[in-house]
């Protein structure tokens, strides 16, 4: 049996900008250095395989990705690494729009294949650097968001350069809306929203730094919504299928059952679940302390079924693990799972259960909607989810039309 080794040097369609995007994506998702290196190695292998088989970026599809995995999988070439890392690589390709027909996510939307970042002048680059510094220092914006915003509006800033200087007076409302319309052509609603967000941020910075005299950000039109935004939870049958995909006979299966139960029963975010430690569980009173967004700390009761799966996981948890994180990796060095690792568990188990593409936040919606379905109030949902603003919780009221009908005043009783 021949073991195919992933190439050390990238060649083929994924070389250059795609590999750079993948590297940045892995950093944004906070993959461990060893895992990120493995995913990059598999990407190099995919690129070489595509080159050998005459497949360009326009021809990349889910079927071709499956063929690459099968050609290098443990049953053919003994390369277990490929089967382990292709799901993460597939998610990157979907979220960045390199797989045809796949919607780009709001978080990681980038310009599609065939449309590399434009080459801009040195003057425009310096302006973009100043804008990036302002976002980071004044707005506290993360580097990933700054990089994406910059990619969307770099062409706009470069178009303002005249004879080594920038003419910001050309940025009136009409010009900005024409830019947004042209830049958004062919993109999904989520990507169009990101383009508008980047353009508005740019113009707010221009106003704050005296580059323009009037606030024109409010005149930039919003993208038309084309899809429902109501939260979607899982049915009891779907939850059962998800749990059944985690074998209780294996350590990783026991861990994944505990992770999924915590998500759908307690409504935690993936990051909150990843940050749980052994010290956050108070077994004496049956409570769990969760670090929410910002400095908030939530104290939640531990239901019996949640307690049972946690006990099962703690009994199966590898002995001698130095990390105090509640959920750790299944292989040495047994480090804490990241937010991406938690979401990856849901994605992987949902795929095994035949439920399609699913992320951890879907289970958070499930927990909230179960409270509503059981007759709970929006206040109880707010407390469970840890929403600071009650307005964030009201969206769940729209998912329970039966309960809302009881609040409507019958037509015949309307005061006249």
C-alpha cells in the first residue's frame, strides 16, 4: 500500500491568494497550530491533485473534493490525515465562495475566485492603513474584520487617487451608492451587507478625521433582505438523530454527546462552551457558571440529563490531563477545545446523521424555542441565553404563532 505524502510546496489552482486566505481563515477560527498546519498540508495536496487532474478553480465542486478525499483516504492510500482535515477545508471553501453555488457566510465572506484583490496605489494603501489603525484603536475592531472590510472598499479608495493625492470630495451619496451597487453585483445578500458596512465605516472615519465635512454614511442604502431571519431550532427527532451519531462506546462519542447536550439544553454559545472549566461546575448545588459576552457571568441550573452526560464524560476524560478545561481534545496533548472545535463537533455529527450543514448556534436556538414551546416567557428565554438587551430575545416570539394568537384582541372586542 502506497502512502501519499502531502507536498511541501504548493502548486496548482490553490497556490497564491487562496492559500493566503486559508491561512488567515485558520487564524481567525483559532485553530491550533498543529491542526492548522495539517489543514494547510491537505490544501497543498488538493491543489496538486487538481493540477494533475486538470481541474481549475471554476471546476472545483463537492464531488471533486470527495474524489480527492477518496483517492487519499485510509481505505486507498492509508492517509488518515486527509479524511480528518477535509471537512475543515470544505467549510473554508464554502464560506469563502470557492465552491460553486455555496452561500458565503456573513463572518467570512470574501471576494470570489477569479476576482483577486485589486492592485492599489501607495497613496490608497497608506489611507487604508490609517483607517485600519483607527478601527483597531478607536473602535476595538478585530484584525479579521478589518482585513475583510479593507478588501471590500480598497477599489473605492484607490479610485479617489489623483496625482498622488486623494480627492475625498468625490464621495457624495450618489457616488457611494453607485460603488456599492457595482461592488455588490453577483454577491449574496450577506456579502452585500458586508460591503455596505465597510463603506459606512470608511466614511465615518473620513468624517471623524476631517477628510469629509458632512456625514454621508446614513445615505448609503441598505441591502434588500431576500430571506427569512427567524431562528430555526431542531425538532426532537433531529436532536435524537444528532445524539445517535455520537457513539457512547467511544471516548470521543461520549465527549461529543456531552457537548451537544450542553448546547441544546442550556443554550450556550460555542465560545461559552469552549471556555467552560472543571471549576465552573458546582456539583453540591447542581449549578454551572458560564462566562458570557463581556464581563457577564451566568449561573445556570444543571438539569438531570445534562448532569448525566457530563458525569459520563468526566469518567471517560483522559486521565492526567493538565488543562482544567471541561472539554478537551481526544488526542495528546489534550488541549482545550476552541470555539471552532465545538462548532466542528456539531457540523461533523450533523453530517453523519444526515441533517445537512449545521452549526452550534442552531442548538442555541433550539434551547430558546423549547422554553417558548413549554409555555415559558421571553424573560425566561432572556435569562437562559444571557441577553443583555430584551430586544435580542423578542425574535423568538415570532416563532410561536399559536401563543401570539392568544395575545391578539378579537376584532369584535376592539373599543369603538
